[in-house]
C-alpha cells in the first residue's frame, strides 16, 4: 500500500505567497528603472513649467553650454483664430527673449574675451573656475551699452525647438534652445535685432477693419504641436 504524501494547506499557502511576492518584486525591480520619457513628453513638461529658463547645462568649469527658454502668450480670437495665433506667436517669441535677457541680468555673469566671444557663468556657483573667469576677461557691466550689445548677440543664438497651441487654455507656447556653439555661429551671421520693422511711408496697414459679418466659426482655436529633431540635443 502506497503512502500518500500529505502537505498541510498552510505550507501550500506560504509557498504560493512567496512565489507571488518574488514575481512581484522582480517586476518592480524591472520597472524601477528610470524612464527617460519621449521627446514629446519632455516638451510637454517644459510647456507645463511655463515661461523662464530651464535645463541649464554647464561644463566642469561652470561655463554654461546650453539651456532652454520658454515663452508664452494668450491667444485672442477677437480678430479670428488665425490672426490671434499669429499675434500670440510673436508675443510668445518676445516673452522668450525677455525671459532670457532677464535671466542674463539676474542669474548669469557675462564675460567677453579678446575675440569678443561671450561666455556665461551662473552667479554664486561654487564650482566656477576662477582661472576660466579670468581667461574669459572682465565681466561686462550690466545695463550698459556693451552689455546690451552682448545680450543682443546671445539672443541671436536662440533656436526654436517646439511650438504648442493649447485650445483649452488659449495659449501659444514657444520653446527655444540656446547653446554656446549656436551663439558663436550666429555671431558671424548677418542679422538684425528682433522687433517690428518700420513700414515704408505711404504704405497702408494690411489689417482690414471687421466687416461686421459673423465670424464666430473662424474663432475656433485648433490645437497643434511641432518639435524640431534637434530638440533632443538640448534635453539629454
């Protein structure tokens, strides 16, 4: 007569619980690896953070190598959605420029070397290399003609990375990237300061007055997003 091996139910339950816990722990360990997130998710996060300077990257001597600037503006549909988006885009661009220049004046030390190439250092950082500061040259005095000229040159180094139109909040957000390499390249490029160009004398304004017709169907804002492939270089 064969003996039947009897395993107490409590042992079976313990073995099952242990197996489940082990599997769950393995799954958690595998899922615990930090997710880098897609480029779109990173851009959405920057848009949510709002206007300002973000993602500042420096070298080992404290010199700023790249950063991201966000500008934002509300969309007015008084003259229609298309015109409202056009105007909001210009205001968002101005917002980004303002945020960048403001950051330069409050949080950065701008230095210029003999070749008139500007270098940025974050103020009050312990890691700043004194030798690097002296090599860059004398810090540019703020609120002077020289500082404004240097700032204008740095602004030209901004590169559009992402645009976002949010129909729910009626906002237009532009995300720009600045890098030391782009700033040096832009220095030799023929360009003019951003702003509204003066219209030739005798030229009539292009905007026409409202005709009085119902344009409610033209005031609907459609959301859209667009991201430059080069945006990934600023978010590594």
